[in-house]
C-alpha cells in the first residue's frame, strides 16, 4: 500500500495512545483486491517464518462481496510463491467459484472442513489461520493451555482454548465443527497433537497473533524446563494484571497495529505495494 495511513482517521486506544486507523474502501471490488493482495502477503510471511509443512496449513479471508465465501490457497503451491491471482474463492459448501478463482483447482479438504466451520460459526472473524508450527505442535502435545507468564502471553489470557482431541487428518465436517466449537468466541485455539488456529477481524491481527502464539508456546516450554531444572515453579502474572494487559495487547486494534510492520517489511523487501484511493 502506498502511504496507507496518511489520510486515515486515527484510533484512540488508551491514554495518550493514538494510532492510524485501518484503510477503508468505498469500492467493494477494490476492497476485495486489497484483501487478496494482503492474504497472499500473509502466506509469504508465513513462508519466511517457516510455517509451511509440506502441503499443510491454510489462511483464509472472508470475501467482502460474497460473505458466504472465503479466499484460500490452492493445495500444493508453496506459501512463498502465492500471489493474489492464485487464490481460490470457496463457498461454505466447499464449492470452488470457477469464475473468480485462480488457475489451480486443487482445494485442501482439511482447509475446507476447518475454515468453513470457523467462518460460519464466527461471522465476526474476517480471517483465520492454521498451520503445524514447530513449537505449537510441541507444546500442544502437552494438552494444556498457556499460562500468563509473560507480557506477551497475557494477550491470550482467558482468550484461547484447548481442543484436546486428535482423530487424525481433518476429513469430515464433524471434526471441523468440533474445532470451531472449541474456538468459540476466543481468538485462538491450541489443537492438541496438531498445531494452532487463530481467528481475527483483520488479516494483520490474525498474522500477528499467530506469530505471537507460536513464540509464546516456545517461551512456555523454555520456562517450564528452566523452572524444573531449578526445582522451582514459574511465577505467574496475577489475574488482574493479566486481564488488563490482554485488554491492551490482546485487543483487535492492538493485534492489527502490531501486525502492520510484518507487511511493511515484506513490501520493502519485495518492492510490491497495493495502490488504493482511501474512501472519503
């Protein structure tokens, strides 16, 4: 995006904290084009962090013109290679919208089963991301939620869930519904023996909270190991401060603003920006 916040209104997010507002669009087709551009960027950011695992993993964004549909990556193309024109438009029944989608027609069945259920259950969720990241898989195998042990982990305090079942590859609607039900109204769910899933109201916040949750899983295991080696128990942040920290760091606005630098860096590295005219 070219100077995306120069003309945008400002958001007041607390005492003396005013940040730029997300871009708005008067033209729904331009909005769609922006979301597709952003989604393809999100995949390339995931590739940079090594969040790919063969053909597994998926990020989706709800279409602004057809809210019963979402955009998703075609199965079998590396995250690093994805461009807006590659994306598939899929309805909640798993049908690829032929006139809108990219040239590849391979749809990951697990992506359809999980994301259709999440987008149906969570009309507030614009974006959802799931992958089999290293530390999330390792921590998820313990079958416990995160503790409020750091400022960053407080963003997920009482705002993440644990799905404590593993029935193999997600290949049926019931499993997708079970995952969506476990997520509930929270921003994230740890899938035991599997990975993590994050849902947000923007692509930027979803990407940020996904990256942060993966890091928090790593920190939790490091702290637990260090504490055990010293015969200690980790010192938890008290509930009041954990909750107040979540209200700031874990808010949708906080997630969006924290996520912006990832896209800025990618645009700088690639020299590719989305040019748009801000809505009046």
